[in-house]
């Protein structure tokens, strides 16, 4: 929640302050549009690399690996801002509030278990992406400089590697430090979107698992919960059994509706994510072949 609020993705913030809410909406659009702008610049650079007469397969593959991830992430952010996902978040917040106010320790323990599971999963994922991002930022420092001869100008130029692959409105080699720092900023924004939106998505998936476990627990201890309802409502055992069973059925329907709405919103994103992962694997294989051929030739 806090991480996505920093990116401008979290939908429920400053609800009681219209002025801050408007400023937050402006900030949210700015960060997202800047992210889209970087993706466009990466696609432009990809077209330049493909159109180049030289064989730049390795650079094309490096561009694709990041650009594909960022495109899918941008689509995911757009979907997560939809009304359906906002309603699911509202449902989660209401359900968690009800659980926290409940004095049932067993249900509370089930909730805490899945909350910890969500936190651990997100922490591992965020640490992993953070380490990979640091490697992306530092790997140009260990890459040998390339010597490029320009036939048009009859000049030889030293080409230094940059963390990412994107188009600049100027020659990045003439202003290398500025380009390097700009890429670090772009990479930080892109990695943050990838980390936090995926963590957001993991939590949305883990939540119904906890709800199913709670429902299973109630049904497994049905007589005990019937007595609890009987004492609370001061009604007969048959009435308490009916009320408890009805609440279980309604809860089951609520979980199924949640899963259906989530699936309707995210199934296309998951398909695109699978396709981009497949393309990335293919790109890595191509890159390995290029390296092997180059090594054999040497």
C-alpha cells in the first residue's frame, strides 16, 4: 500500500482532503506518463537498432528484455486503476477491518498467516528485483568500450555502454554522465513500477486463499459456530444453524465473485505476461547463440 502510494497507484489515499487528493492525482498521472514516455523512447531505439545496417542482435535483445517487461507493467498499472480493481481493494479493506474487530483467535491466526505469507513473498520479490536493478546500473562500468568507425564522417568514436537502451534527443556519448544518470532515474522508476505492481498483484491473489481457509475452518467447526451465533442472537439452535449456513454460503459466493472479477480484469494481462516471458526466453537463447558463435570465431 505504502509503496504503491509513492508511485501514485494506490487508489485510496487523501480521501478526506480534496485538495491533497487533486495534487496526488496530478502526481499519479505525471509518474505514469513519464513511464510511458520512457517506453516510447525505448521502442524508438529498438526501431533504430533494427534498421541499422550493422548486425546489432545483442543490443536488440537487450532492448527487448526490458521494453517488453515495461510494456506489460504499464498495461497492468492501467488495469489496476480500473473501477473493478478499486472495488476489489475496497472489499479487501472492509473484510480485513471486520476480521481485525473479530475476537475469534483462530480466524485471526489464519488471517495473520496469510498476511505474513504476502509480506514474505513481496519482500523476497522486491529484494530480488532491487539486486537485479543494481546490477543493471553497474554493469556498464565493467563492459569494455567499443570502437566504432563512421564511414560518413570518416571518424572513429569510442562507444561506452549505458544501463538501458533508449533514444535520446542528443548524442548520449557526448554527454555520457548525464545520459548515465538519466538512465539510472528511468531504471529506478521502471523497476519500482515492476516491483510494486507485481507485489500488489501477489497480494490480490493471496487474499482469497486466506478467505477460503477461513471458510473451511468455519465449516469444519460448524457446531461450535452455531452455538456462538445462538448465544449472540438469543435464538433457537435451528435458527442459528440456518443463519450460520446462510452466512457461509454468502461468503462462498463473495469469494467466487471476487475471483471472477479478478480473472475478468487480469486474464489478458496474464496472457500477455506469459507471451513476453516466452519472447524473453527466446531472446536469451538468441543472445547465447550470438555469444557462442562470436567465441567460436575468435
